C-alpha cells in the first residue's frame, strides 16, 4: 500500500504569527520541516515538501516542489497532487510542517475512510483539519478548476470533490496540535520532552 501514496509536507506559509521561518524552527533538536519529513516517511518513500520559495526550508531530505500560484495551502496541495500523479501514486497524503504529533495511523485511517469519495479529512475534538488529508491524485483537474474559480479553502475543495471524515480523540493530547506562535512552540517542546 505504501507505493499507492505520495506525501506532501505543506511548508509554504509565511508563519507571520511566529515571526516567519516557521518550518526552520527547532523542536527537540530538529527543524519542524525535518521532523515532518521523517513522519511522512512512515507512510511513503515518495515524499515532497511544497514551498512558495526554496529558502523557506533550505536543504531537505525529500523532493522540493514549488507551490502552484494559488494563495494558501491549496497551492501546495495542487503541486502535491501533480507530484503524486507524476510518480504514479493513486493517493496524496497532505500533512503540514507545523503539526509534530500526528498519529502513526494517519494514512491507514484516512485510506479506510475515503471510500468512493475524492478525499478524506482528519478531525479531532469536533474540528476538521483539512491540512491533514488524503486526496485521490486523479482529482487534480477538479482541484485546478476549483482554484481557477477563485476559491482557496481546502475544506471547500473537499466539499467540491466529496469527502469523508476520520475522527481521532483530542484527549488526553490532541495529535493535531499545531504550532503557530512562540507560545505554541514552547508548549510543543514541553510535550516533546
């Protein structure tokens, strides 16, 4: 099943709330982007990091791809879908660079949930996390049509192509905890120790 999926690490955001350079922030002696790539390799050997500018991450041990010219994470998702198609993968698993505690069963649960839908989104504590999602690579043209209409929401795209939701418990620790601020990075360091 590993060959059926490519993984894209979404790392193209500006990270304004943390002062920029979020993928390069350190957690447990490792850059967030490197930690995300290591997690991604649990699900596939076919891993890419999507960025707006290559300087956002520097050198990484994965394919480095440029976001499509679409604002927000949709640009990284579309470039990831292209990457998945080009490498012959049936699915694209999207994960962000700023969620260091993703569950090990992320791909398996999403794959078992997707059914006949175009995508499956992770959820916890009543919140959907569209940046942690599984997409059929064949939905690339519909994703481009959606972006071409001026829409930018990943959840909107999932609605456009059809989606299912896989839910994880948020307690005692939410596996979809994400880092947007210095305080959240400090909290992640406490959780990581």
